[in-house]
């Protein structure tokens, strides 16, 4: 689909990558951009329409679907970090909390907006995943679980939404320079670069966007390891 003239909703759009998505969509010619946030007063970007949207709140989601009935592009960007070790004292609770946002919140928004997208011609559903959908690093175990599940969810949604002409895009990235990973000492991509790569992928009709070098290298390594297992080495 083309961004020019589209109407988009971005969840978690008040800061970080969500803000970069909203800004990039406007720059690419979107007719309207709804900026979802738990507290819409924190949305300060000129030109967007603030929307109260906590992806863990069914009432918020239903109200947003009613308010944003003209959208043909939904960006599931809202997410939380899960830093508690899986075997830690609070490992189960931390994982459950992260799953609520990173998986069930993504599904709930997708369920609510699938009929909206169908009514408006199909459009596109973009799910923000991670290179950690495919690997787990020390300290990232719980987060990786949620993103691996969200990757599988995205693949399932793609199958179910194909008939209504909705392009489902899974976006993978390494660390991005946002508040979420401000304490991580590792190379990070600029949010603006990730957003630009995703917009290009949407317009190219892609179903998967490897939005930075980290995600490309991880996917390449993953594919290589599968080849070796299949053919022996």
C-alpha cells in the first residue's frame, strides 16, 4: 500500500519508536495519523490526533476502533521490556506482565481493527517484533519469549487476514536508541532509521522487514544454522 493519502494509527506513539513512526508517516504524506498513548496529553507531535489507548484495556481498544474507523494502516508498536530472569523470584509474574502487552495487547488491537481495515480496503497491519524473536541473550529471556510469541502471532494473523487483502508486516530490529534500552551498553539504531525502513517495506509490499544490520545478521545466521542442521557439517 501507499502511505501517501493513508490514515494510520500508531500505538505507543508518544515517545521513542512510536513517535518516530508517527513523524515518518506524516512526512511520507499520510492524510491523518492517530497517535495512541495511555495518556493522550503526552502526545506533543504537531499534526497528529491523540487517542487514549492502553493496549491492555479492552474499553480503550473498543473506543479507539470506533474513533479511528477510517484507518487503513495500524502499527502495533506499544511494548514493554521484561528484565527479570525467567528463573528469578518474580520470573513468572514478570513474563505474564510482558505477555499482556507484547502479545495479548497486540492481538487485542489486531482483533478490533481487522474489521476496520477490511471495510477500508484491506490496508496493512504492522507488528513491531525484534531480533530477539529468534535468539535469547543473558537477561533477555522473558522478553525473547514474548517477541517469539508475537512473531508466531504475526504469521497466524497474516494467514487469517490474507483473504481480506490486509498486508501483515512483521518488523525485526536489534537495540533501538530509546528509553526502553537506555541502560543497555550496545550499538543501537536510530528510531528514525527503523521507521524509514518500515515505511519502505510497507510500500514495497513486504511481509517482513529486517530493519537494521543486527536483524539482518541474526536472520542470516538463523538460516545458516538451519541449513547446517539439515545437510550436516
